[in-house]
C-alpha cells in the first residue's frame, strides 16, 4: 500500500547553486548531500521545515537519459519552460514581494483564481515554481 509521496526530483543546472537557492532564498533545509566515492553521482535533497517527510531531489540531467534527452531537458530549462514545483503559501502577495526582493524572477504576478491566489516564478535553473494561496472552491467557481 502506498502511504505518501516521499520524494520528487527537479532538474537543475548546478546543484550547488540550486541548493543555495532552495535553502537561502526559499527557506528549505538540507536533507542529504552525498557524492559517490568515484565522483560519478551526487544525491542532493532538500526539504521544507513544515513538510520534512517530502524531499526535493536536486539533480543534473544525465544518465540513464540519452544524450539527446539531456540536451532537450537543458534546452527547455534554458528557455524557462520546465515545471519544477508547486508551493503552498499563506499569503501569495506577501510571498511574491519577499521573493522579488531576494531577486526571484516572476513569470506571472499574483492573480485571483477560482482556487485562490496564484503567482508563477522561476528557480535559478529556469524551472517554474507555482505559488498558490489556496481557498475552498467547487466546479461552479470555474464557470
């Protein structure tokens, strides 16, 4: 039986820079950072202090993906078109202001949606980060 989601992966351009972004800018905490003895692979995860059971794996595109797929993933990250992570926030407009002050790039400013207030930013690798201040909704709210 599946009991929960424990890990999700986000492709990044530079693990050290992304780790710093998630810790210093977003307020996550380090979970694991291990490099194999031969230096061939690095396992780096961060977690949010309010949800420590969910790790975000920061990883470079590479094997087992084909070289063509790695090139495509990097090209899409460069274009800023890869979805990274969704983040629940308690006040979207305030969080938007705080993150902009830290230099975070936003694609969409906070806007009212039927499900709450939403803003879309990019992490330091170009991945989308959707910030949502949720509220109760029903299907009728989308009419």
